[in-house]
């Protein structure tokens, strides 16, 4: 009885909030020892785990209260081991792979299994698999270039994922080019360049996404040149992505251009119709959305940007909730007819921001400010989502408009709202109402 209740709670815990892999891992290794009206006793395998869970007790109590729909308190105890007299370590567990992926900056969605292959990217896919099998030897550096949404980041992270699976002790880091730049600047300001170098130069695999951001910055290029040489010199692997090949990156030092060209340079072309259809079907399967293949083809014909495919899929799915069990041709046709109507009304970022702030009764200056409370963060993420979906703005453009530090904050916000729209009808309804206020005639 208690074990089945605990299993149901763990399944519930997996679906709420931001997933914290260490906490999830420890709860899965624990058991529900007893359950009262308002008290749950959780037993851990050792005192070290009990100490850690006690520090996260409030989070567990909130989750249990939501699960049982009543106020719950938690008592955390360790399993008795009377035959042992030695002190238990603080934590005696092996970090789960998900935690290693998170530390390395990897997106759990980016795997080889979820990458759709076609003639536009099969060379890049083959090169990526070769590097994941033999890092530091096959192609070093491996340089992917192409437009937005062609799969550069996906392949680079898929390689990192495989390398960590094979060797959990490997030092792996995925780093956007602007973050490398910002961290170096901060280290110079704080007189901590030695720590910066220790972090980067001891890596077994370094991925720099959008390497073109370091061009024209002399100190940054100097540091990266030495970082590159140090990692490659000891057999480590470098993977770089860019929107253009090395010879087209302006203000890039010749010695870096030479290093970048010394490995394999692969061009990823925009996805063709067949690949877009395959991507859409993969995304639908990931999210347990049932879609007719003919409906998927219509969406793929209408949407050429592969990143916009997922957003369109979720938007269409949100409109089917409670009315249909699958996305069919009728639903897709109605959606795109509504989209054509919206296109006749010229919208700008300011109009979208005004509509969001009006709906949530938030001042624009506050939403674009530094406040991070949930009451402000959620409307801000809604604004990010709508700017992306309605105006097709780039993540970097949205970050600049909303005065965020970098595009990864925007990417996270858009993904969070898209997933909430799929899971929570009330959020989907809020998004729909704001959208209708932008387009009264739709």
C-alpha cells in the first residue's frame, strides 16, 4: 500500500516544477515508511541522504501537500545500521547521468535518437557519430555551420551526451560564445583569470556555440587560442558551431581561422519538406501528441523554420484540448486560416508587451527590469513566448528587447510556456486570450 502510494507520488513529483535531478534521485532511493493524516515519514538508506533531504524538506512538503490535496509535514529518518560504527558520508550515491548532463549545460532533448536525418544533414550526422566514438582523434576541431534551426547545437550536444555516457568522469562543457566572453571579462575584473583557465583548459570536451561572437575581441580571441591549444594538446576534443564558415567570420584572427580550418568543417542546410515532416513527427512523439501524418505534412509545408515547428505544434495542440483526441487536417486548416487573418494586422514588440502587461496588470518597466519574483517572471516568460510565436523574433532579439542578459534565458522561458500550454489548459487559455486581444478579428 505505502509503496504504491510512494510510486504515484514520485510520478507526480516528476511532472511539477523545474526538475532537480539530485533531489529526484534521492527520493527514488528512499521509501515511505508511514503515512498519517498530515504526516509522512520518509526513510533514506543512510544518514547522509537524510541530512541532504532535510535541507530540501520544504520542497518535499509542498509537493506532498499538492499531491494529497491537504497540508502535509515530513519526517525524514535514516535506515538503522547498528553493525556500523563509522560515520556515514554526507552523500553516498553516484550522480545520475541527468545531473551530469545538467552540469555540462546539455539539453535533455538533444540526442542522436531524436535527430532527424536527411540529405541536408547526413554528412554532419555521420561526423558527429564518429567524434562521439573516438573524441580527440577523428575530427578535431569539428566545425558545424549553418542557419538558425538546422541542428548544429543538437548534434554538438548529442556528441557530448554519448561521451558522458561512456565516461562519467569526463570533463564536458557546452558554452555559448557570449557566455565565454562574459565569464572571461568577469574573471579579469575580479582578478580570477587563473580559476577561469582551470575551468576551461582542463576540459576533455569543450563545445562553443556561436563561436562568431568572439570575433573582433582581441583579449577574448587570445584566451581562446591558448584554451584551444591546451585542450587539443592533451588529446581533448573541440566542437564549434557558427552561422558561417571560418573564412567568412569577419575580424577573426588568422591563427584562429587556421586552427578552425584544421579539422572538419560541415555545412548544415535548412531542412527540406521531408525533414521538416520527420522533425514534426519526432516532436509529437516526444510530447505524446497524436497527429495524422497528412496534418504533419501540411504544417511542414507552411512552416520552414524548424525551430518554429515545435511552437506551431503546441499551439495547434492547445486548440484541440478537450475537443479532439488528435490533430487532424481540419484542425490544421482552421489554424492556418486564422494565422492568415493575423498576418493582415501589423504587430510590433511593443504591442505584444503592452497586451501582456495589461492582461497581468504589470508595469512594462517592471517586466523589463531585474525583478525575478514569480508574479513578474511568469508574465515575462509569456511575453517571450508570444514575441517568438507571433512575431518570429530571434531569441537574441527578444533578450535585447526585454533587457535580459542572454538568449538562453529567453529559450528557457519559451520552452516553459510551451510545455505549460500543453499540460495546463488554464495557461493555454491565458495565452489564447492575450493573442485574441492582439488580433480582435481572429
